[in-house]
C-alpha cells in the first residue's frame, strides 16, 4: 500500500528539522521509507520537489547549501524556524480562539487552525471555551466565490492575473488583465482592487462576476502598489450611498419604513400620506419602484421620469 | 453552535498539525485524548488518526528511532520523547498564510460593535503580539480585509439579552410586506454573515426566525426570562436563506442588467439566454414576497411564473402610474395586494 502523503511530509520535516548539517537528496532518499518506495529517479525527484514546496507552504524555511563536492544539501535550521517567544494570557487566548473560527473557506480555515495549533504548542492557554467567553456571538466570513483562492495567492505573491469579467449590465464577459492589490469583504461580498492593465487605471472587481478560471501571469507588477487601497468607498458609491442631492416624495402613511429611516424631513399631510425629503444617490429610482403604489416622486423631475419609465416597463408586463 | 466547515482530509493541514502535536505532547506525558483534541480544535477521531501516523515518523536519518507514541483511547503516552531532539521539537514559526488567516480574522472580529470592551482589548493585545511573533510573515495580511456590518446599539442589547437570558421586544421591518410589526422574541444567538442577524424563537409565530439587526426599528429588553424551546441549531455556513424542497417555484427571466438576481437569490438553476440574459428558477415559501423584485427589475426582467405574481406586479405598477397621470392628491386608493413576510431579502446593494 502506498504510504500516506502526510506521513511522508512529516518524516521529511522531522529529518530536516532534526539534522545539524545539511542532508543531501541521496541521504534523504535513503532515510525515508516513502522515498525508497518511490521507484524511478524521476518519480522520486518530482515527489521530493513537491514535498519541499508543500513544507514551505506550511511555513518551514528550508535552507539549500552546496558542499565542497558541489552536492546540494537541505536543512531546516533552528533559528529560522523557531517561533519567537510569545506569551498570551487566558483572555487573549480565548479571543484568538474565537477569531480562528470565523473563516468558512477551507484553505484559510486550515491556516487559521494551524496558526492556533502552533501557538498551543508554544504554550497558549487553553482552558476557556471561546464561545463561553464571548457570549452568543458567532461571526462568520463567507467565501463562496471560486475566484477567491487564486486571487488571494496572487495578492500574496504579487503576481498579475487574467480573468473574464462580466460587468453587471454587460451581456458578455470581457477579458481583463489585472495586477491584484487587495481583497476586501464588505456586506458579505468579496471585492478585488487592483491595476487594470488595459485601462491603465485602478479598478474594483466583484468576485462573483468573474467567470471562468483566474489565470496567473508570470510577469511582474508594472504599476506601483498604493499604500492605502480603498475598496469600500468605491463599492459604497455603486450602492448609491454617496448621495449628494435630495429628493421629495410622497409616501403612504405606515409604509416604507426604510425610506423614513433615511429621511431628513417627514411631514404628515393628514390625508393618509406623508411627504419626505430623502437623499438622492445612484440606484434610488430602482429602490423607490419597489414600493409600488405607496410612493409618488415629486422632485426632481429627472427622478420622477426615471421612476415612471421603470413603472411603465413593468405595467406593460 | 454553528457546525465547522466540512474539510476534506488534507495532507498539508495534517502535517502542520502533527508537527505542533509532537511539540505539545512532548511536554505533557499522559495527556488526555479529549483535552488534546479540544486544544487543537479537532475531533477525537482526527486526533486518533494523527496518532496512527506518528509512530511511522521520526528523524530517521542514520537509524534514528521512530516516535513511540500510543494511546489507550483515553490518554496518550510517548515512550521515547528523546527520539525527537530539541531542534525538531520546538514550536514552529507562523507561515504567511497562517499569519494572514489569523490576523485578518482577528482584525475583523475586533471591529464588531457588539464585542465586549474587555474582549476587544484582549483581542487587540493578542493581535499585536501575534504580529510581532509572525515577523515578516505578517506582511501579506494587509492584502486581505473584512468588515462586519452591524447596528451597534441593537447589537449590544441583543448580546446582553442573550447573556442574561431575557426576552426582547422589537419593532421589526419586513421588506416583503413593507411593514413594521411588533413582536416578542427569545434570542438564541447572533450570527454575522455579511450582515448581522439574531436567531430567535418568535413568540408571535411560535417558530424559529432570523432577524437582521439593521431592520430592527426599536428594541427593549424585557423583564421576563427568555424561554426558547430546545431546538437544534442549523449550520448556517451555506447561507441564511435555505429554501425547502416543497416551496413553490418561481421562474424569472432577466436581461444583462438583471443578472444580479442570480447573485443575490439562492436558486435551483440559472440558464443562459441569448444576448446575455438568464432564466432563473428559484424556490421561496412565499412567492408574493417577490413582487418587490418584479417591480425593481423594470425592463431588466420579468416574472414568467407563477402567473398571479406576474399579475400582481403589473397591477401595482399600473396603480402607481395612475398617480403620475392624475397629479392631484395620490391618496384614497385601495392598497395593492401585499405578500406575506419573509423578511430575508434585501436588494439594495445591487451595485453595477
């Protein structure tokens, strides 16, 4: 039976960590049973390269040293791999325990538990159940978008990417080439900020509108990465939250609570209707139409026309 | 408690865990299986499968010993801790992904308005210490960020009611019926998935309900104790809206400008139409609640079925237009057909 990968990785890690001098590939092959069974040199070499990458992925720093005979040796030295001393009290430990549970994405959930386990091994106190300590709060970070993981890695490694992106109102996706800077989750949706190479400008993309695969490009970034990347402000302006004007509407008494909550002025007209002044930003027309016959737009004329236009489309069926 | 995300057995995760496990076990001869599993955030079965692998491992170069670790199912014994030298047994530095996952989550949680101040302070202290210990590995964590949304005052009251086990009175807005209703609820837990929700037992409907905090118009903590019946908590990782198989089907056809519908509504199918449109089939316990959607879509889409839903949207639009044709007083009209509440959908962040 083939030897489980975790066993092979574990043996390689312990060999590299336990040795005082660099070990050659040959020595490692003779020491680890899974490598002895690997068969041809080719399949051993491939396996060994992949294993080193995997161990680096989980944080092991593997030094490569060439000896006098020109033979390459490997070693995971104590100084470069030891966690610096860290002391956390029970409260701090419980708080981190809660934080480590919020990811719903497999890779990050695994990485967060891994971090906590390393801290446990370093003496992180463990008596308190994080949920007991924090009451009933259960924050969760949702990640449903397939594009998330490749983009996260591309942001981490500062690698340009290419993907097909369909704008909300476009019939078809278009190819985009992007230097990815940062990912941000706001109101449960993920967004990417980066440099759009074809447009030569900064752009924000919503991950759920990326269609197909995210492809890696080998080239380097061409534009400077700004110190502060602002995603939320851009998205808020899409959502019409940056209103700079106001509108006057009539609203049936008792209806439209969210409109009332946003209103700067409410006047009771006494005939079963109220008059409201509300902020007028992008998307207000579509929102007002949702209230059907309970809303009538008075001003401005432009908004009134937009709403009538939308209502006509629905009335025609 | 929400279920953990289901994770397939992953060799990297398992290796990472076993490396920490040996350091941990070396210091704790006779550690209890249950305690270790809890400390590592894994099931006892997962731990036992690690303990099956470890005796096959060692610093085996030049005939070093394999780790002689075994368990009687209750305690874990390591008979040759010296098999692992000091070097191989030290706690390991955090990887970039590990630092990112923990730090981004910690920063996000620390912004939750409902977090107790003492907990927030503890989390901020811990975050700073982890940043220092992670060193360079912490750098990439700035490229990922998460903001939880929640209404501070409402959150604090709900949180307090839960910890004191008291009943709440709320005025709550249901978008589907466009009305604010009063109800008494026994809160069970707070959940943040994008927006923040309280899951509660609703005394009015005698059923489990989920309320979005930004739709709570008013809140008061009552003197009565909360007495929610024992109910099994759902795993909400697949989303809060989980239509049932027996719910009626709604078919919507949208043009390119209405494709966002497929992003916001859990649906059974979304088939491409010519010119970039979609035919979306979804289920909801209450199709009438989708009248708002039909109105919102305008020329970007239409309800194909059920017919009464399509009719009610058309009727509402015609009624609304009448007020613009006759610009006097738009009152004194019978109100349109209203749906029954579902209270879960919100289309306001459509974006473009």
